[in-house]
């Protein structure tokens, strides 16, 4: 199964790879370290379902680990789950995940390679879609795969057990998902698969399937889940993500809302800043550590210059209460309501939400310093507004 070319044997880097942000290694850390120290060139697999058009920094945990393997000379296989996304993974869900249409999946996947390229060296990355092999399977073959597992294996999972115990529906479709993810490992001949701890069952499904097809069972490298301020897993489904495509200012601002107690985890899992530097930052003022984290995120995805600018903008806005240089600008007619302008500029996707913002005191004129709380208020002259915590705009009268 292993490639003939040798990987780089650097024990310090291998130890860092196997420890940083890692929650569990199956069958064991020692066995994977031994394999890496042997110099065998391994195939490292990561599958991501395109359930959203954006890849978020929570996904960067595994992508950065892929890059670590890549830098040690191993083969990296990134699988865009265009077929598995149709079925839907419910590993972290308390209800069925809706099936996505092929059109939605194709739209979501349009810029995946470009986004992945912000972290991985695409020239050294094998980029695959699992429809290549899953779309060709027959009922006979699926039955052969399914025979390796029992229904009790599936329903023993905590979230499935809770749903069944609560009388919630669990579809037969959901049982197919681990089979498909497991067969991905067979198709690409994976030596190691990466995933979150919530993916444990799915990742382990690859091992018996590989044995069935005469392959050596892959190692599983599992990672602690990255959470948001409320404790929920960072997920496109929850809408609580810091996306790697976010603008520098948005990325910086979202990061600054991360609770102090999560800063260390974010540094370790989602950056490659040296541990000594992280320890030093955490020993200082929490706000300085968070500023450094926000700066690092923007630097990673937008470059040093944009990181510096985003930091200056943030400090200017929130410390000095100034309006940033970068703001959205639209032209409006005299008499246009603030509700219409807020929707038009893109701060909300509906007039009802814009109306709610105004009524709840979330819209302020930065020229007068007064809140605009009349949902029928109209724009009679050019105005600059702040909407929520981070959105600034100019309504320029024609």
C-alpha cells in the first residue's frame, strides 16, 4: 500500500504532528510513529462534504495537519464528498440532515480547490471527488459492504441512541453514510485518515472495509472539536463559523469575539504558531493574546499587509470609536428608508431583519452619534451608519 518514495524522517516534527491538537490515534500513537519513523511514504486522506460554499477555520484543523504530512513528504489526498453530501452525515446532528441536490453541491464546491490552496500545496495534492467510485457501485456491491457491519454497531452511537430513545426518526439512508466514507479509504488506498472526534465511527468504518479488500487498515487521527463562544461545534450548519474567505476585517472581528478560555485551543489547533510563543502570549493580557490570534488568522489567509490593516481598523473602531476607512458605500435617492438602504447595502437579506435591527437600537448614525430607531425613518442627506458591531456603511444621496 505504501509509496516507494521515502518520507522525511524528523522525529521532532513527527512528535509535533502526532501531538498538536490530536485527541486520539487508532490503533495507537506508537504504531503510527513507528510507521512514520520508518520513512515509508504514506497516503493521508481527508474528506470534506461541500455542505456550504465556504471552508471555515474549524476545517483548517485537519487541513493544517494535512500540510504537516505534506511537508514531511507524504502523499495528501483531499476528497470533496460530492456523493456523500447527497446522503448527508448526521454524526454531530440530533436530527436528519436534509439531502442536498447535485446542483447545490456543485455550486458549493465551485471554489473548494482555491480555498484548500490557501493551506495546502495544490501541486502536491491529489484532489478527488468521491462520486468517481461511489456513483458506480451496484446494489450487490453495497450489500457486500453492508454485510461487514451490524445495525447494532450503528445504533450504539450516542446521538443515534438519543434520537431513537426520544422517538425521533432515523432513516436507513443515514446508515449508508459510514459505508461510503469507509469505501473512500478503499478507493484511494489510504494509510491514514483525519477527522474530528465526532467522526470516529465513520473514520473507523474504513478499517474493516480495507481489510475486506486486502488492504492494510488505515490509522485514524482524530481531533478535538473546535467550538464557538456558546460551546457548539464550529459548523456551516450552525452558521457560527470564521470562514477562510471572510474579509480581513470580518475575520479579525469574529476572532475577537472568541471567549478567552478558547484562545489557547484556537492557537494550537488552527495555527502553527510556536508553542513557546503561545505560552508567552497567554501569560500576558487576554486581549493581547486575542489580538495576536486574530492577526495570525488574517495573516494566514490574506497576508501580512492585510493583517496589519485589519488590526489597525479594529483598534480604531473599537478603542477610538472611529469609522473605518473600508466601508460599504451605496447611492440612494432622497426619501429612501433606512430599512431599504440597510437591505440594499447587504447588511441583511430582508427588510424585516433590517427593521428589527433599527427597532432594537442596532443602527447608529456615525455623523450625529444618534441611534436610528424609527423603522419609517428616511434618508434626506448623505449619512454614515454603523449597523451591529462591525458593519459600517455610507448612504450617499444621488
